[in-house]
């Protein structure tokens, strides 16, 4: 099954700081969507909203400073049961995030859109950690008429 | 084999303008790398350089205002013989580019990097066409210590 893959390096940050931005309501609100709520603990469900739509993510795996895994519990049909992971490691002065959104059923046009959009938000994560200021929804780059 | 997929919408542009930015030295220099040279015609080879390294692309298919297909003729080992396509269509006020970089042998870390980096450059293409100003190498967003 096709996957969306990304990598961003965050300069002069740390695995702990990146993990915090991926595992707290405050952190997630700072780079993905300002309308984030729910339970960020393992087994909890996070709610990400973007105006009319959004995603509910079950927090499946949390390894401090190392790994985060979500499974989509609710959202657009193409996203249901797909999994999203963030693997964190340090490389010299850079904290590296390897991102994977896997188990898409087919490489549909919406998957192309989501791939580019994930890059936009991962660059927002990088900006949040490097400068203190991300560009979460509704302030992120709009890619097409769907938004 | 895994593919990199992306989609960007360009507002108030046209399929002809997007095609021009993908098929002329001047256009390509405006969003991917300022160090672009070679023969942009079908059967020609385009040379894209980024300081020490870069890619040579054979122009395999050109359908005006509709489709561009390149095959990698020289570059990093992971890129050799992979193919890169841009499919263009109009959707209301938006010109849509569906991008695919296909035939990667394995989903290695470098593929994650290239996926995010393609998004950075496709947003540069969007910016070039919407505002007259892209962010080609060496002025694009740097994603990690490799750059």
C-alpha cells in the first residue's frame, strides 16, 4: 500500500522539545491546527479540527524523545485506519523527524494533496521549534480550491 | 515500488503558464535551481545543479499545457532511472499540478528527504506563478544538515 514519507531537520532543538510538540495539546496547536483538543496520553484520542472537517487520532504508541504513532479513528474515508508515525533522532546539531503516513488504500488525488499538505505542516513544526512561531491552521499555506 | 506524490494548486494562472515554467530554462531556473541548463526539448537533457551535486533529466514526454515526463539520466544512485512527471489541469480559478516521482527502489531516508524537498520546490513553483517570485536553490528552505 502506498505511503506518504517526509523528513525535516530542526536546528538547535532537541528530541525532548520535538517530542513535546508532538504529544501535548499546546505543542500540536502550535504547528498543525489551533483547534486541537482531546487526550494526548497513550490510548487517548486527539481531535484535530480545520473548520468543517478534521481527524480523530488514537494515540497508539509513545516512546519519549523517540517515537509517536497514531491511528486514524475518525475522519475522511480515505484516512480511516491509516497510521501516522513520527520517529525522532539527533544528528549533530539537528533533530531529525522521519514522518510516515501509511496504509493508504490507493494513490488517489487526495493522497497527493495530503502529501504536500503534510510537508507544509512539518515545515510549520520546524518553524515553531526554531523560531517559536509555527503556521498552524488557519494560517498555513493553502494549496488548492479544497481549502 | 514506492512513489513520491504531491499536488499544488496555482491561483489565477493557466495551464500554459505552468507548462512554460516546467519546460523552459528560464522557467525552471525560477523555481527549482538557478543553475539550470541544457536542452529543454523532447529527447533533450536538462542539467540541474545545486552546488556540488545535481541531476541530469532526459525529457521523455511533452504534451503542451498537459504533461511533462522526465527520466533521470544522471545523479545520486537512488535517483537513477526513476521518473518524474507533472500532470496539469484546470479546476475553476486554479491550475492543478499532480506530481509524481516514481520507481524508487526502496523507501530509504533519502527518499523521505526528497519527498519533503519536492514539496518545498513545488511551493516555490506556485509562488513563482502567483507572485512572480519563486525560491529556487540556493534560496529555498533548508531541511537538514545534508544541505
